[in-house]
């Protein structure tokens, strides 16, 4: 499952799942574009790790919700590597509140990053993915998009939205030999989960048959498979990585 000479763009690669994905792809020979928003030091560390594996990496600052910044990231990618073969739409955030307390701003901020960012990045790299030999669009959704989750109406909406988006783009990319898939993690030990109160985490854990939270690496290995040539006949799918949770 080597990714030698493949160029992979990972959004939100400075921390958590995105970081693990970037390092995993780099370890398997890919050129990696390490997108970050605010965590500059961490993003440079990720790029260094990829280079220690012998790969090439560039850290690129861009708020995925900012169309111009994303276009500039696509330009930087083309300058460094000639274009992208794989786009992993991973960047995301939560602003958790019961719907009673959720303001329009809370709603829009999450929609603008988790869905607006996916639009901007897919749009900016779409021609690259179409013209790549076996291009890949990989969207990171969530079990929350499948089940809903108390206090996450905005977030769950964005993560469900990725299912329709992915299945549609799978149809539209098929004639080019490129694929679109969703990887849908359960609950993963990252800063995002840290923001969930301890007592809620304990309740969640009781619902996970494998009786542990995922590590970022659990997700990264699956993303590497989807990015690889071994997954070339799989498209329009939702690949759940959730320790056996139902949906
Ligand atoms: P995390 O630890 O909070 O990290 C979030 C990453 O996204 C950071 O690298 C952050 O960059 C980046 N990011 C946030 N807003 C951005 C923006 N506007 N533009 C560019 N980058 C931005 O989150 P995570 O747990 O790794 O989650 C990664 C993805 O997996 C998200 O889409 C999330 O919804 C999904 N997911 C997470 C879980 C979970 O339990 N953790 C479960 C299912 C799905 P900076 O630090 O540079 O600002």
C-alpha cells in the first residue's frame, strides 16, 4: 500500500486525527500538504516528521472557510508538487450547545468550517483530483452524523451532510476513474473529545462495544487504505471506524 509519488492534501493536519493521517501517509511515501489554521508550530513539526520518514511536506496556513486562502493553498500545492492526487477534508470544529441555547452564529460558524470548508477545498482541488491517475476525495465525517448527538445539532448536520455530498461526488468523479468516500470515526482521543465533560465521556464509553475510544492512528490507517490503489474499486462508501457502535 505504498503512496510513493502521490501528493496528499490533509486539512486540519496540525493536531489530532489530521496529524495522524498526515504522518501515516508520509510514512508510506506520500508528499503531504500539511494544512493548519492556528497551530503553526505543530504543523511544522508534522511536516518535519514526514521529512524524517523520507517524504516531502509543506505546511500551509489556510482557514478552510476562507475561499481565497484555500485557492492560495491549491496554488502552493501545484508549485511544490505539480498538483494533488488525494484530498482529505478533515478540518472541523464543534460548538456544542442544546438547541435551546444555540445562536445563529454558533450554527453558522460550524457550517462554514465543516461544510463550507469542504466546498472550498473540494472546489479548489477538483480539477487535480479529476485529472490524477486514481484521484481520491476522502471526507472525514462522524458517527454523530449517523446517530445525532445531544447538544450537537449544528455539528451533526454538517457530518450528515457529508454523506450526500460524498455519494454525489462519487457519481460525478466515476467517469474520471477517481473515487469519493467518507471515513466516519466514532469517538477519538483528541482535543475535540477532551472538550466533552468527563461524565459524558463515561456514558459514551458504555456505548462502544470495543470498550475504548479510538486513537487517531486507528483512523489514519483506514484513510491510508482508502487513499491507496488497493481501494480503487470502492467509491461512494461510508467506512465506519467506531469500535462497533450501531447507526
Ligand atoms: P481537533 O483535535 O480539534 O483538531 C482539529 C484540527 O482542525 C486542527 O488541526 C485545526 O487546526 C483544524 N481546523 C479547525 N478549524 C479549521 C479551519 N477553519 N481551517 C483549517 N483548519 C482548521 O479535532 P479532531 O478530533 O482531530 O477532528 C478532526 C476531524 O475528525 C473533524 O472533522 C472532526 O469532526 C472529525 N471527527 C472527530 C472525532 C473525535 O471524536 N475526535 C470523531 C469523529 C469525527 P489548528 O489547530 O491549526 O487551528
